[in-house]
């Protein structure tokens, strides 16, 4: 039906008639004058219309918080799973009430369902309701108008088809199915699982709801599964019922309200590793062969819960905390309430877990239980209220557990990710204009947000910062929030006006670009000059607190200044002369820092600074820009003994890049051997082993043989690789044979390198077998070696490899695996038909990032 506005039409006709009448009384002179005027005003009107259109588009494109017509109070689900069709057969009972205004139509998100029946439950009766459904939303026509004092229970019987119209995902969440059947046909060598991924608005692919983060409700879920499967969901398991058909029904209850996107279900064969924090269940669920490794990978979780509870002044707020590792996950991890789900890279056996470095992601998801679940962003525009805090939790945990140097280095890495992204785009942290909610999942929301919190903490001090977070969490418990709620919480605690801080950092784009210099001409009265050099057309002029620091008689001193102008000078008076002053020594600022600091400065910085990140920066500059200076050799020797592992690791890496240094450092071999034997960081040990192989592989062969059996795969894989690279070792084939059954990627890479160096068809079955058995990042790394090996062969083995790579490039769930397989195909590009296969893969690729990579490699062959 086309609606026509009759009143507007009548007004238009009247105005036209009036304008015609007035035109008749004009004189000729007036007409001539008006002609020129009309030409001028028409241009003005044209420009005005363009501006108006832009303003109208801005209004239309605004992504605000979703209006709540109803308040969802409780969701009750009863689910069964059709593995053959990969469907969910469900019954949902939603308890709702009008939010404020009277309502006659209930509209729910329900994507790609077959809806069998909708009814209203009134006492013991079920009254069928009419509805209209467009495969995305279902509008349910209520029997009368209901008011905010009324509570309704609506039952929906449906079949969800999550594979339908799933489309492509984003860089952060690579698919949109909401619910995933893994190995549904139950083939060998891979577990059969079901798991869900609701963020951002994908849980409405498997149950009807208001799929928006500013909604929250309690829930209970019944899951009927085969007896052999374990189920894990939100809240507590309150009952299990064995059915006559060989199935079992598990009933999970979540009696604390949370947002719909945080609802989760996992089904599969998992081992349960029981743990706890105080009276809270803290369990880990992995495939059986990874059970012992899970105790190491996740073993710090109870301590994390205690640490964050104490730090935030809010005890862990939920009934339990489970962590599950699944296959083919579409993101790194997801913080569903009481049940975080992780990618399969965290599936590690006991030996692999020795080198586990997953505490960051574990802390990240755990912190979401407070920031994201307990207090939730009211819209995706405010996503950083979830993700900035989770990002910053990694810093907090590393600082507590591993020390400030570790935390600072991690944060520098995060800032570099943001700065890299900022070269392509600079957007507001809180932004109301985006094409897709998942566009918000970027280094702005995560890394930049975390750094902004860190700067605020450094400006206010720990007591004010964490006291404000406690107030924020308690004030908004089980509520949705926007950025001003966070600002007001800080202001209410500190008594300070912080609009200036939130406006420039959360509500505007960009970052400072600072040029600075220190005038040492008067050592007792240093003059610091700082200038802001960012583009002021698109970036604010910042009010920027920053700290300078110096050392006097072994004591570190610091002072805070505030930059408030484009160009500003600051004086630092000292009782004793200074020859070295640090600007932002701890790398707190989110800024591009530009200053000329020469060799002498970095030499003093390395020798005097107590901060690991400052020594790390100095070592990098000295070895990159002044590698020929004689003093650098002494710096390298000191760096190899530095207390911070990252500096020792960098020193080893720089030596490998500058082999001419090796013979000029006294006692180097003995020091390297000591590091290889006993350093407390295995990545440092492997660097020393590589250098020993470079120095004298023959001499250290006995040590390499011994280190091949080291508990650390980092160490064992490196020792094996160095040993196999030495053609003078007569038993290389025998040694390689001992390790051929290993499934660890570090061992496999060492063997693959050895086999590729002298390719023959004898090893083809081994390469095929290993490719089939790997997954995740290990598969990604191995694909390149697989392609290299078979590209040097001919015949059936090569053809089989092309077929396997084509299959991976075209159908694998993970975009990074598809990209790796696509690249590997170019080792066979001269083979008949390979170009056409590559073109077909490129044409069918739906992920934008993957398609861009593929186009880059394929471009010489495109017409």
C-alpha cells in the first residue's frame, strides 16, 4: 500500500498559486533584477540542499541505543538438535511486559526460523496468536493492548536453521550463524560438537529474543542430547533426566539477569577438570587428551578471580565460571556469562602447556564478567566500555603476576597495533556511525581504549582510579551503560570535572603527535619544549598530562606537567645537575613521540633506566642505528644478562642479524651455553641454541641431542632443527625418524625443513598425514611447508597436494587458513589448470580481508 499525504499536497498547491499571483505585479526592471538574484540564490540553494542531504543522511545513519518497547524478564528454552540438517528444534517461552507505553504488537528478533506456532500462556490455557514473519523479525499480534503493569508469557514453537543466510562475518567474528554444528556427520579424527557465538546479534539465529545489548533477563535452558555428550551453559545445572530413547535432558538455570547475546550452549565430549575459588566453581572443559594440559593453561584462573575481585572491590558476581575449548571457533574467545568459550589453540597437552602464554586472553575474558556482563554497554556504539576494560585487564594481570616490565611491554605492543590501524582509519572511540556492529571490534575499541584507561589511572592515581571503578560497578550492577555513566562515576568519586578528558579521548578521533626536546645547557634548570603536530582539522588539540623522570643518587624521581597548548615550554629546577631526563619513560602516553635523541642519550638510557621498556627501546635504537659503534658490543653483553627476558631475547636476535659481533665479545660462547641450558624463559633459550648452531654446530651437537628431549617444545624443536641442518651429522635420518610421530608444530617444522632440503616421494605420505591431523594455527604454519615440499615433486603426489590445497583454500572455516592454502597454490601456478582454480577460489571468497590478500597474489593473472 502506498501512503499519500493529502494535507501536504494541498499546502503545496496553495503556495504555488500564491507565488503565481505575486509574480504578476512585478515590473520589467524587477524581473531583470530578480533574474540575477535567482541565479545567485539557486547556487546557494543547491549548496544548501547538498548540506541538508548530508544532514538527513547523518540522521538516518545514526546508530543509537535500541528503543525498548518491551522488557524481557525471563527466557525459557527447550532445545533438541537435528545433526543431519543442522537445525535446532525449539520451544521458547518469553516472559515480557510493556516497558512504558501500551503495546499491541510484540516484535522479536528471530533469524531464519520456521515458526510452527505462537501462543499466549494464560494460566493453564494456550491461546494461539497471529503473527507476521519476514525471516528476520516476527511480529506477534496480541489479543488486546497491554500496559506496563501487565506481564505476558508467549510461547513460540520453531525450528532454527542457523546455516541459512549466514553470510560472512568480520575480522573479529568470522561468521554469523549464532549456533554451530562441528563435524555433524561424525567423521573420524574430529570431535562432534555444538557451540554458540551470540555477539553481536547472532543468538537470535537459534532462539527468539530482543537481540540487543541493552536488554537483560534471567533464563533457563533444557538441552536434550545423546547420553554420551556433556552440556555446558550459563548458570547452574539444576537437573539431569535420562530419557527412554537413549537421550538425556539437562536443565540449566541462570537466575541472575544478563544480556541476550551472552547466552551460550556447548555440547560435546569433554573432560571436566574441577577447580574452585572460595565457594565458586571454576571448571575447565577440554577434549580428554588435553586434560592434563588444561590444568596448566587455565591453572591461574582462581588466582585471577581473587585478584580482580580485590582490585575492583566487587566480588566475582556470578554463580560459577567455566572455560571451554572448542573446535573451529569463529573468534579468539567469547565471554558468555559464567562460561567463556576459547579457540582450539588453547587445546594443549601437558608438555605443550609448559610454554603456554595464554594468560592474557584468559584474563581478558574473565574481566568481561564484570565489564560487559555485570555492567553492559547499552549499544555497540559504546562497545569500548566492554572491550577497553578487558584489554586493560591483561596489563593489570601481567603487572601483578609477572611484573611491571612485562605489563609495559605488552601495552606498548597493543599501542603499536592501534597506531598501525590509525594509518588506515581514525574514528571516535564512541561512534554512532558504522555499517555493521562488528565494525566496532577494532584496535580503537580495544587497544586505544585500554591505553586511555591507563593514562587516566596514571593521572588520577590508583586510589581514585580503582575507587571510581568500584563505584561504577556497584552503581550500575546488572544494568546497561553509556560512556557518560563512566565519566560521572569518576567525577562523583574524585570531585573533578573530567569532561575534557572524555571529550578528547572517547568522543573524538585521533591521537597526539608530539615533538619534544630538552635543553641541557643549564643542567640545574632544564627547559622542556613540547609541540603538538597532529592534524587539527580532524584531531583535537589535547590537554595532556605527562610525566618526566630522572635519576639522582640511584633514586628515581618524577614530576607531572600538563600540556595545554600547541607549543609549550616547561622548566624543571633541580638541586643537582642533570644530564639525562626522560619524557614518558614508562610509555604511558597514547601518542606518536618524535625527538632527536642521539647515541649518547640511548647509551645513558640503557645503562641508567630502571624501566624495562626504556632499556628495550634504547637497545633497539643502539643496535639498529649505531650497530658499528664499538660501545654496542658492551651493551650487548650487558643485555644478555639483563633481568628482563625481552631484552635478553632482543640481544640474541640482534646478534643473529649481525654475525660480525659474535667473535668480538669475550666469553660469549660460555654465556650463550649457560642461557641455552638454564634461562628461565624458553624463547630466550631457543635464541641461544640457534646462535650456538651458527657459531659451531659440530662442537655443540651433543648438547643439541640432549636438548631435543627438553620438556619445552620451544627448546626441543629448535635443537632438532639446528642438528638436522648440519650435513656432517651422519645420523640425521635416524634422528628425524624418532620424531615423525610428533604432532607438535615446532617439531614438525624442523622435520619439514629437513625433508624439503632433499625432497623425495618417500616423505609424501607423512606430509599428507600431518596436514590432515593439524588444525588452527598449527595447520596455518604447516601449509607453507606442505606446499614447498610438493611443489618440488611431480606426478600423482603433486596433483593430490594441489587438490588438498584447493579444498582448504575454498572451504576451510578459518579465513587465515584459506589465505595460507591459496598462497601455497602459487607454488604450482605453472601447472595446468591451477590459475583457473585460483580464480574460482577468489571469485567465491566472501570474506573481504581474505579476498584482498587473494587478489594481491592473483593480480598478475587477472585480465
